[in-house]
C-alpha cells in the first residue's frame, strides 16, 4: 500500500515536470515548436481543436445566461450613439438654416437702413380667425416696445401689440384688427391694408377712388409715427371694387405665416425713406426678335422684262403731243 502511494506521487511529480516543461517550450517557441513539444502538439492538437469547437458555443451560451444584461447594455449604448449622431446632424442642419435666415434678414435691414432686434418665434397664438398672433423671444430688455414694425426676409410680418421683459406678442398683418398704411409702387398712391381674410390674403383700400388699381401692383408700408416705411407688404392679385368712394383689392402677402421662424423688430427708423428699394427688381422684358424679311423674287431663267417702249400703256401714242394729234 505504501509503495502504491509512493508510486502515485512519483507519477504526479513526473506529470507536473512534463507540464511545466511544455509550458516553457510553448512560451519560448510558440505553436511552431519542434521536438518533444511539436510531437505532443501534433498528437494532441486535433483533439484540442475539436474540444474547443464543441465547447466554445456552450461557453458563450452559458456566459449569456449568467450575464443576461451584457448584450442588452451594448445594444442600448449603440442606440444612444445613433440617436446622438442623428441629433448632431439635425442640429448642424438647423444651424445652417438659421445662419442663412439671419444673413437674409441682415441684408434686408441694411438695404432699408433699419436698426433691428433679431428674434425667434417661440409660440403661436389662437389662429381660429379672431386672433392671429405669435410670441417672440425678445422684449423690453432688448429695446422692443409696443407698435414697432416686425418683418422677416420676405417682408412685413406685423406689429408689436404687447411686451414683457423678455418676450413680445406680435399681431400679424392678417389679424382682423390689423390695419397698416400702404403705398403703391407704380403710382405712389396711398391706402391701407387690413386683415380678416385668412393668412394668405390681405385687403387693400385705395383712399382716392379717382385712380385705378391694377393686378400685379406691389405695396410697401408708407410709415407713420409707430412703424417704418418701405417694408414690402405684398402684390395685388384681384381688384374687388371699382366704384364708390374707394377702390379695394385683394393682396397676396410676401411673408408666409405658416413658416415664420426668425423675425426682426425694427427699433429705429432709417434716416430717409427707403422708398421701393426693398422690393425685388422686376425682370426686364426681352425685346421681341426682329422679323426676317422675305427673300426677293428673281425672274425665271429665259424670261426678260419688256422694255418700256414696247408697253403701250407706259408710252404715249405716236404723234401725240401736248396739244392733241399732229
């Protein structure tokens, strides 16, 4: 019994020595080792690969069962990264769009020599037809006061109706209670535009009925103590009243209520009336092409015109004179 125990110990020690030897050889020479390590690897390599191929899926399944949240957390991280990239792309597009709108607004202010306070529309009022207003993120602390003109890069938006320290309510030009003085571009005649016909139609009333209003005429503000002159309003699309004491017409406004975003509040008037400078120049009509003259007719070959002496209608009778026949 004692000999068996001693023999078992010797076998264990021998196996440990062989194991440490193989580990050392593998560390120094790698899998391409030759000699004893290569022989052992050649003999047992196939068995090792087979066991690994069988046990790897089992190990992965066991790992997923013992750590169920590992893959879910990774999926959540990927979803968060994707959402962050989408927000970044959207923010970049919005910054580009806002930059262009601000540049266009500054261009309008420079052409009209207006001093403006840029603001963003942050709320829309009741647009049921009785109250057309928007709220902007600029107020008394920014120099905004009641009755100041509000415009965007397209034209007139409305006037300021109420102000707080950091916000203001703008009554849109299409509001039923809005009435703003206007001037015709072509004739310089005065009138007023009023709302009440919806967001896409204004009503223009010409004060002097002895003059005519035509479709296609354009309007700008003529200014008052409260609002500035020269702001584009819109274009006449239809003359509705041609008789009575006044003439009225429908106007399509340049500013679109449904797409209002960046606006400017005019806090200081220009030194001079900008006139029609802010209106888009009308296209110059191209002259009609000149008509090509028809080619001259040539006589046919072999024919000749009869001389005048042979034409009895073109030559006087023989012997005829101023006093009669001779």
